[in-house]
């Protein structure tokens, strides 16, 4: 059993900025529960949220959700299998953090691996792909409502990967 809070920060020009909320993460009985409470999401028509996994010269993105928020607030709960996050071959233990992405640019992010930094850039040629089974009609609840829980159905789709250019 593991439970922790990871704080999300805004990023502008690849520099960490102000806190925009947090994610409560709980791993229990083979399930991973994510509760997002974001209050200062930068204005964007629509955005994606994804786990990121660091691999040799690449970053793999595991889609969690795509949509928009109202008034800069996003309160939502997601539940997935902790050994096959959102129906991929990746487990929670392989994840380095979570990104909120708009037009292949990180707006907000959180990182919990030993490197401690979000990926500096997401190449424009590698857009996030989704499984097509993410909840698309979830509205953000009003501040007085409890967030809904989203269980993602099973699929065999792999996450997208982004090449990271060498810095040599």
C-alpha cells in the first residue's frame, strides 16, 4: 500500500513556476487511484494529461485524459490497474511523473523520480495518442461536488514515445 501527494507546477519556457494544484495518488490492491485537484490551470481550449516514463533516449507518454476545464479548475478522479496503467504494459513503478500538455508543450507537471525534473521539451512531431476509450464527456464538477471516478476499459494500445535529442 502506498499513498502520496504530488504537487503540480506551471512551466513557462521550460522553467518551473507557481503551484497549480496537486494529485493524490494511492496504490492499493492492484489499483492506482489518481485524484487531481488543480486550481490554476493555464487557459487552454483543450489539453491532455499523461504519465511519463523515462527510457533510454526517449520519454513514453501514457494518456490519462484529454479535454478542457472551466475557469482554470480541474477536479477529477481516475482509477486504473497499477501494473498495466491505462491498459498499457507499463506499471506505476515505471512512471517518473505526470504532465498536463497543450499543443505538445508542457503547461503543468509533477515529477517524483530521482531525476526530479520534467522532460524539457516534447517534440512536435510526436503528438500524444489516446486509446479512444478515455472518458470524453466528463465535466468538471462544481467546487461543491465530489469528483467522479473513471474506470478505463481494457485495450492493447501502447503509449506514444518521444525521441529526446542528444545534448552532446
